[in-house]
C-alpha cells in the first residue's frame, strides 16, 4: 500500500541552514526524507490551533499524526521502513541509542535552550518571540521554559543548587556525545552506508545544537570537538536538506564579505581592530611579567 501525493506536515520554521529548529519537527522531516517521500511543509509557527497544541502535525484524511512512534508505524503500514535491513541485534542497538539520547542528551538540550540564562535571553526567547504571532509570543516562550524547569526538577530533585544540576546534565550529555561519536566511527551513518530511523533521531538531536548561534557554548564546543559528528550533520543536511543548507551558507558568505568590505573601507574600524590587538598583546605581556613567566624562560 503506497502513499499518494505529498505528505502534509505543519512544523516550526527553520533557521541556521536547517528546515526546522525544533527537535521533534526535524526528526519527522528527516525520517520522511530518508523514506524518499515528498512533503508539503507549512511553517505554522504557532501550536495553539493544532489538534494537540504542539508541533509537528502530519495531516492525513483519516487522522493526524503528532508522535514519532505513530509516524514510524504509519510508514510500516505503507510498507515503507528504512529499518527493514536491520537484524535483531541492530534493532535493539538502535533502541538503546534512542533511550540514551532521551535520557542523557535531551535534559541537557532543555537546559542549554531554556535554563542557561545567556542562551535563553540572548537566543531562544528572542527567536520564538520573533516568529510567534501576538499575543502567543508572550505566552509560549515562558511555557517552554517552565516545561524545561519541570523536567530538570523531576530528574534532579535531590540536587541542592542549579550549578550542581548544570554540571550533571552537561557532563552526562558530553559522555553521551562521546559514546555516539565512538559508535559512529568513520561510517557515514550509524549502520553503515544507508541511513535508518535512528539517523533521523540522531540528526534531530545534533543539528540544532551544532548550528545555533549560542552564547553559552560548553556543550556545543564538545560536539564540535567530535569531528565525525560534525561531518555526520553535514552529510545529512547536504543529502536531505540541501536547499536550506546552501541558501544559509550563501547568505552567511555574503554577510561575511560585506563585513570584510566595510572594514577595508572604514579606517576607523581598522584602527579599532589594531588597537584591540595591541591592547590584548600588552595585557598578555603584563600578565607574563607579573607572574614571572618571562624570568622562568630566561
């Protein structure tokens, strides 16, 4: 039983070269792409009027799909499943990695997006406030932050202060990323040359963390240090979302060229850059003198 026509899906809009910045929306989109199906994507950017008050939503004639597990089941009913070639051990391994991501990386992502103050006030809340229509832009960012707080409180109610929670969730997430990096190795995808459902999930977890212009970057830097995971996100983006990726890269290149041209044409900016470098060098020299580092060298 095949699927006729494009799949209609409502999502949060994309940014930073991604078709959506939302983990669950990105998971849906990647899974549908892996199954080589056409989509009609609508950037709703307001979950209030959706059937269950959240995104994504796949709208079928007979029903709506809002959970990833239901999407996988629906595809299986249509004889479409990228996991058909996996053996029992691989299926179990894929499920183990889904659990690992949900238990160890998801809490850290909630913390990074909504509970880290510099990211929340400088990136996350402004982004959602900008794309949500009035008056919903006054409600949803606060709701998402409260949801994140509830998750972290339930998981770490025995921790005494926020710093302990931060250390725990970021530490667990870094170990999770390292484990996945080791498992991926030099392979293109988790199970070799062909992507499966776990790749849709993994991409959805990694891509926004890697691409977002975060202010507080500890976890992001750890991900960037896992060079094979960087390459993994790049491959998935280029293979399945090349239009979004290429448009963003072209825009970023144009902005960098314009900034470079402005610096070259404005002597004040060049002078300020020279002064900044000079001050930094003087500060470094002064620190070396004060600590006796220069004397030790001699």
